[in-house]
C-alpha cells in the first residue's frame, strides 16, 4: 500500500509555517511634516514630529532658552525607561563650542557626509554613543562658525531612518534657529 507524499508533507509544512517569523513590517516612510507645528514641546518642536521620529508615546521634553527668550535646546527623554534614556536632543550653541578644525575632525572621525548644498555648512553622521548606542547626528553652523545647531536622535522609531529624520529636523529648523540674526 502506497501512502501519498502529501500525507507526510502536510504536517511538516504546517509546523514550518507555525515556527516561521512574521513578515517584516515595511519601513515607516511617513514624512515628519512641519517640525514646528503645534502642539509644541520646548515652545518650538512639534510633539507629533517627536513621536514619529523617536517612536516615543510617553516622554518628557525639557527646553532651555538664552538671552531675549531665544530657543537654546530641547531634550526628550523616554519616561517608560527607568534610566530615562534620551530620545532626541536639539541644541543651538552661540558661540559654537567647537572650532572649525574640531568640526572637521568630528566629521572625519564619525565618517560624516556633507549636507546638501542648501543646508551647508554641516554634515550628517551615525555616531557611537555610550553603551554602544548608535546616534543619528546632524551638525550645521553659520559660515562664520559663530552659531552651531545640532540634532541628535538617540532613540529612533522602529522602521524609520533616524539619520534622515535628524536631517529633516535640521532642514526645517535651520532657517528658524541658525539663519535668523537678531
């Protein structure tokens, strides 16, 4: 008596299907939209853009200002992380704490890539942070090196390109925080 092969193969195929991992989700390519749209964190940064870029739904945003009430920084931490892990940091330095040579050295060490022509001078890079965390970083400055704007995404949302998101934050914030002169 001959038993059809399908009798033996069906349980094997079902077992293999049950053990296989679920298909990967497609990458999240939603645009960040307006990174300064309301509702705001730190009086400037869109809470919706923060959620999309970091994936954090529960976070604490703390901002700083400098003279004349100008934006200086916004740090976003994960409130579900017992260590309060940093998710995003945006900072404006005036004057820049890093010399022109220091910025070039940072770019070389981080293997950074120059920003597009309309965003220069500046670069984007993946850097290694503490605890071997990979950080998406964008550094941009005024041609006279007097002002520096940095965007660092420490915790990017799953399925997103954190370096592209950091660059988009920079692209939209540059005219507001770096190019304006008071």
